[in-house]
């Protein structure tokens, strides 16, 4: 256990000491927030208002609060995974410069070495994701705040679990990489494509049925839906209090993927958490087994 702790702190110190790696990871949520507010806020607002039944008008503060919560949920859903790939760059860097060979010559077991990389990446990523969440909450407070303390705490739990998933996914993918160029290329691909396949950029409900069924098999989809639910719960309740019929709020929840369906069957909040946690356990087990197998080989 002492050796694992030493590895964790060694990796965390190296990550934060590398200013390029650290600041690249840190500014990712901030850049996404600026880009979303600049280019997508009006698009989200127009899409939302056009999806409402004819004759339904909502107060401006509720519309702004809904758009702000949707932007926040999209940013956090993407950042928890993409930042993990940036934070996990250290593992590839150790392979590239030969440091991992020195570590394998020590009495530390391959499993402990794998856990050390995973835990350090998770801690670094969660710190950055939590900072990004704080920025997003400030933005939501400025445009329209409808969240309760319970919503914020559940949102932090969602970020925690989704960061566990993002770290496990990046660990499995980066295991096969051995150069910094490969890691940079994979990070770019993930940053560009993950937001689409997890439903952060465009709601899955806007896709055709076949694609919706395929995306409903991906764990990241459920992470996005969890964050959507806890970001939007307060403003959707405000919609109901403002006179919106239950059918209207339900249709909004369907449109924004708060209600998620697996081949036509609605998935509950508890089931979403179960899918994410199970995926983390499977990916982490695969990652450790691969490290042990490679060491024996």
C-alpha cells in the first residue's frame, strides 16, 4: 500500500509540475464554456423555444436558466472524459522517455503500478473537473439560478462517477500508446468526437431510432443524462410552477435526454448509476489485467 501511495503522489506531482500538461487540462472546461456561451447559447434557446407547443410562452428568466443549465451539463459531460485523456498523458510520457522501465525494475507489482497511474489520473482530473464545475455554476447563477443544494451535491457526485469512467476509459486506450504523438492524436480525436456520441453537443433524442439504440449502449450516454437530470431538475420544476402542463415538461425532458430510453424502455436514475459504476469496474479490471499480462510476457 505504501508503494501505491508513493506512485500516486509521484504521478500527481509530475502532472502539476508539467505546466504545459496541467494548463492544457485546466483551460479545457473554461474554453468550452466560452465557446458554448458565444456560439451555442442562442442555438440552444431557439431549439428549446421551437420545441414547445404553440401558445406556450415561458418567462425569460426560466428560458435563460434552462439554456444555462443545458450548457453546463454539456460542458461537464465532455470535460470529465476529455480532461482524463490529457491527465493520463503522463503514463504515455513515461513509456516514451523510458521511466516506466525503471519503475518495473523496482519491487512494485504491475497491478500496483497500474493502480498508481489510474488513481493519480483520477485525482488530477477530478480537481480540474471540480474547478470547471465551479465556473459553470457561477455562469448559471448569473443567467438564471434554479438549483437547490441537493442538486449541486448530486451534480458533484455525477462529476465524480463520470471522472472515474473517463479515467478508466483513458487508461485502457492509452495502454496501447507508446509515443507522445500518438497520445496527442488520440486526445484530439476524443475531444472532437466524444461530445457527439455521448449526447452532449446534440441530444440523442434528435437522432434517428437506429442511432439512438446504438448510443444507448454506450456508458457515457448515461453519464450525460445523469448530469442533465440534476442540472435541469430545478428549472423544470420552475416551468411546472409557471403553468406548463405535465405533458410539456415531459416532452422537454425527453427532448433534452433527461428521460433516456434503452430500446424503448425508460432507464431510471439508479440504473444509470449502475451502468456507469459497472463500466468503471470492468474497464479498470481490464486495464489491470493487461498490465499484469504485459509484465509477465
